[in-house]
């Protein structure tokens, strides 16, 4: 075991004083005690700013401060007093910066000035905003084909910035709008429309108060959407059964002490969360869901045969769905030995879970990356919908589907048009409102963009937020591909890998963060965001910006557009001066859903976008909700190798995607290093690996490219045999670009086939 690494599994509940202590520590580390503290009080309040941490909605009827450890970390890292100035860049060559860790890069603080890469000195040097925009305009205009440019977006950008960004890309002539949701909830956007005519969740926060059972599948709310714990804590207190499917016994899903609860805080008490913890094998969810549905259908057969009340909601099935017969037939034929083998769950447990499902009048099913990031991720998502349809658990109080989104505005960016596969209707409307002929050919998603870079057909990469090169699969190939580009542009707040891995020409364009005052010609501006439950609300910053030389994302997009589209009739300057004008245009394009946008956004709490499935309106070709049959029980192709293990790449408690807050993962008991692999003891023994011993990982792919990582440490952990877990992005090098969801190319980061070997220590 490396000197720095400590492994001390603990059984303590999540949350509680540990969470408060961790918050104080991060505020101190970022030297933002006062400002960070003040920010926390203004976060998610009607007149404050939206937490940049996650997309979980805010309770409507509280005005009190809702504590969230990881929201606090996100804000502390944004409001940090540390700065990355031109003097900083003068000290370091880019080659030297590239030697530093991801943690170190982001920890240097906020970017203060626009910078341009200078080949002669291998350093970033200051550049004026105008020169930076002019360079982008020149380079974009010089491309033979607009499809040689990629316009990437990460889900932090506001609706207004995202809307203008996609407009800019399409006016320029491409639909190449890869975005972070291509690596995240794309299987939701692709799978659910087929099931229910809408690619979003159907519940609102209040549904948790009326539900009778909650399923949490492949999601780690204690770390990734901590405010959801308030709902789970309250539900558990009400005696609501909570069923969890997760290969790892995540602490917060076992027991949680709510920092909001004075009694628990004073007495050191805590509340159990999962009433049934299904420690499933990686990639076993379809098998488990099919097993549960099989039991429910059999129970209905039996009940009806003996004259008992039906178990299924036949009124719902007959009135609202199609495809039930095919589903039932497939489930009847699905064999128990396969279900049990692939899920790794005992039969008795599946019987108990089916019972919980059948006893509950209303059920909410929440899911995250453990469901989406598989080769058949989109199909996996549809099985969650199937389960809910069986008893009419959609579009009624206390029931529904809840895909828990990642980035705080990833859902909104999609709603306002960041979509590489735009519908004809969207393009027609965009063309009509802005008087141009949009490109019709579908553009690149993240995997297609990466492939184009690797092949050399892509020349320019622009990133509106995010950290593409670190977030995508196949790290070494992604890095090499990025370096071949003609121009890379990073519109960001903090230094990251995407700045030190760059094209021949490179720009860093630093932008305002959400917690900062955005002052334009017409006065202070607010932006809008959409949360996981389709609520759109305004967000306005309160801090003095990190530097006088920052621009808002909107101003940057307008600057790039003006410098690129020389004949444009669009008044980009007017948009930049007054964001109300952008919202008017969003309303003009999306007439129905954003009606009276500027008026409604000024109401505290904003408004909810129409959600057809909540109203039991099914915008599918048949006009009905669709049961989708999943053939077999394998979410991932079989790999013919007896030694193969399925590796799931997950987040630690101290990271925000590629932003690493520290080397610790308190809830899993790992301190000081992230180069670890969680393994079952018996899998270790079978390979002659000592606990804490050094290991080598090798990906099993069929593209002939060797992908290996060495010097990781094996930790003996409570995880099913055959499954292992490691951290993202450290193990992204093992994921082939081509290893992804067949329907939407979301990298299958939760089911990577690998071999693990002991190394000589
Ligand atoms: N603090 C913090 N908050 C975040 C983020 C962050 O990095 N840090 N990221 C944001 C983003 S962009 C997103 S998308 C969300 C991500 O939030 P989550 O969806 O919670 O993401 P992960 O941590 O990747 O993994 C989720 C869980 O799936 C489990 N799992 C792994 N494989 C499987 C499987 O095959 N089946 C099942 N049932 N479970 C499995 C893992 O053990 C883990 O507990 O969080 C958002 N919020
Ligand atoms: N193996 C593996 N890979 C994964 C995943 C996984 O679970 N496993 N998860 C995938 C998922 S779900 C996602 S969403 C992607 C994440 O992919 P990205 O969204 O591309 O990555 P982030 O790490 O969230 O981006 C961090 C950077 O955003 C910039 N930033 C922060 N705030 C702002 C802001 O307000 N404005 C702007 N313009 N920039 C800002 C900062 O400079 C910071 O360095 O990664 C994916 N990759
Ligand atoms: Mo995400």
C-alpha cells in the first residue's frame, strides 16, 4: 500500500457532524470563510443563486437554509480567494503544468484573464478579449466545412447561454453540439421517450410526502445529490420502505444523520435509510427488475385465478399502455437461474422487494449513473418505466419516475436546444425565428466528436464549461487527439486538464461564476436554470466577480458569434446587454413551454415546464405508454474470458466530476489516494492479490488496442464477486471510445470488462 493511502472502513452513519466538519475544512482550505459562508445562506433562496452543485430541486415552502456538504464544497471552490493570474502563467510552462495532478490544477484558484497559448515560450500569455474573439472568428471561417468544429457544452451553462450557444453553432453551419449529458443521462433522453413520450422525470418534490415506497437504483444521493437525503430521511421516519440496488453499501443509503435535525445532531442519533439493501452485481439491474416484474405478474395471475383483487393496475394498463402481452410473455419465459446469476441477488430478497412494490399504493423510482452507463443503458431505463407502469405508478400523486440529473442545468440546456440530433420541428422554428436555413444533418455527440478528433477530421474544439478531455473515455487517445487540433477554446472558471492539453492555437476564456454579480449595460442580470423536476427559476449572483476582466458566458458566446458571423442580422450586442431579450427569443422558439417567460421567471420559485407524462399524456407514436421488452437479462455483451471482472467507475465523496476536492473518500474509508480498486476478498485471493497490494488492470476489448493501468492498490471491500469499482476519471484510460450504449453512445463507464493481476510489490 502506498505511504499516503489509508484504508479505514467505517460503519458510522453519513451526514451529521462529520458533514459539518468537512464543510468548515473546505471553506478554510479555499480561504473563503466569510464569503463562502455568506454564499451558503443565499444559495437556492428565491432571491439568491442556484447551487452549482447538482440539479436537485429546492423545497418550495422553506425559506430556511438547507445545509448540504457537497453544495458547500462546490461553492467554496467557486468563491475561493485563490487566483490564477497572468503572473501565474508567466511562471509555468504548459509542459510543467501538465505534470501536475487534476487536484492541483483546480486548486490553484479562479482564472482571472483571457490567455492565449504561445508556442515559442510554451506558456499562456495574456490576450485581449477582442483579439481572442477575432482569432476564433478567423479560424472558424477558415474551415472548409463547419462540421470540422465541435461546440461542446457542460451542464453548468444557463438556459440563456446554452440557447445562444446552440444558435451560434447552427448559424455557423453545424449541429455538432456534443454535451456532457451524452455521457450521463442520454439513455434517459433516448429510452424514456419511447416508453412514455418524454425524456424527463415525472415527479415533484412533494410526491415524496405522499409515496408509499421508494426505489433507488444505481445512485448515490448522500454524495451526489445530498439534499435528496432530506426527502429520504423524512420518508424513512414515516415508515416508508426504501429499496436500494447498489453493488456498494453506500453509507448514506444505509444510515443517515440529518444535519437539519436538531435532535439527531444533539444526541448523535441517525435514521436507517434502506429497508432492503439489494447488493446487486455490477450490470445486474435488468435481471433484478425482470425478476421483480415476473413475480408481480405471477402474483396477479394467482390472485385473479383465486378470485382475489388484481395486483396489476388493469385500468391503467388497458387505458394507457400498449405492449403488455409481449412483456408478460417474455417475463414468463425468463429463467430464474439467469436472473439470480446475473443480478447476484438471492431469490428471497427479490420476493421481499416484489412484495414491497405490490403493497405500496404509490411508488417512486429514482435512478442514476448505475442504470444509464451500460451498453444497454437506454433499455435498462425502460425497464424501470415498465415496473412502474405495471401498477400505474406514473402520473399520480406520490408516484413516478425520477432520473436524478447531474449538472445543475444539464436538463435546461437540453430543453433550450443544445441537442446534436435536433428534431425537424426545432430546426424549422429556429430557422423561422432567426431567418436562416439551419443545417439539417445530425451533428456529433461526445463519442462522435471524440472519434472525429481521433480520425483527424475535427479541427476546432470549443468547450462552454466542462473538462472534455478528462471526462471522456480512452484518456490517452483523447489527449493525443486533442493535441492534433488546430484550435482549442476553453470557456471556464478554473484551470483543468483541458487547458494544458490543447491544440496548436489555444485560448482560455475565463467566465463569471453563478455566485457572482453579472452587471451588463441594462443593469444586473439574472439567468435561469431548470432542475431535475422541470422547475425553471432565476438565479442571480451576489459576489463581486473574481476579477474585473471576466465576462459572462453569454457575453463570451455573443463575442464569438459577432467575430465569426460577419453577415449576421442578429443583434448579439443587444442580447449581451439585456438577458430579457434572450428570454423573449427562447419564448418565441418554444412558444408553448416558455409562455410569458420573463413574467413568470420573476415570481419567486419560478415555474414548472409542462410535463406531459405527469398528466398521463403520452407523446409516443401510439399515443400510449409503451411496455418495452428486454430480451435476455444482460445489459452488457458477454465477454468470453473466465477471469473477467466488471469494473464500475464511480465518484468519491470529495470530487465534482473531474474536479477533485481532496484525495479522501470519507464514507468509503479511503484516505490519501484515489488510485485504488474496490474488490471482493475472494476475487483477490483467486488472483493471488494481497489486501493493499499493488495491481495492474487491463481492459478487455476487441479493437486490438492495449489499455493497461499499473500501480493501483487493491482494497478488500464489501462488493459482490465478479464486480469491482474504481474512481473516475483515473480509470477512464481503460474505457474504449467504442464501448458505449448502442442507441445513444453514452460510454458504458459502469460496466467495463477488465482483468486484474497482482504486481510484484
Ligand atoms: N458532490 C458531487 N455531486 C455530483 C457530482 C459529483 O461528481 N460530485 N456529479 C454530478 C453529476 S454530473 C451526476 S451525473 C450525478 C451522478 O450521481 P450518481 O448517479 O450517484 O453517480 P455515480 O457516483 O457515478 O454512481 C452512482 C452509484 O451507482 C452505483 N453503481 C455502479 N454500478 C452499478 C450498477 O451496475 N448497478 C447499480 N444498481 N448501481 C451501480 C455506484 O456504486 C454508485 O453508488 O451527480 C451530480 N452531483
Ligand atoms: N468513467 C467515467 N467517466 C465519466 C463519468 C463516470 O461516471 N465515469 N461521468 C460522466 C458524467 S455523468 C458527466 S456529466 C461528465 C462531466 O463532464 P464535464 O461536465 O465536461 O466535466 P466537469 O468535471 O463537470 O467540468 C469541470 C470544469 O467546469 C468548469 N466550470 C465550473 N463551473 C463553471 C461555470 O459556471 N461555467 C463554466 N463555463 N465553466 C465552469 C471548471 O473550469 C471545471 O474545471 O463526465 C462523464 N465521464
Ligand atoms: Mo453527469
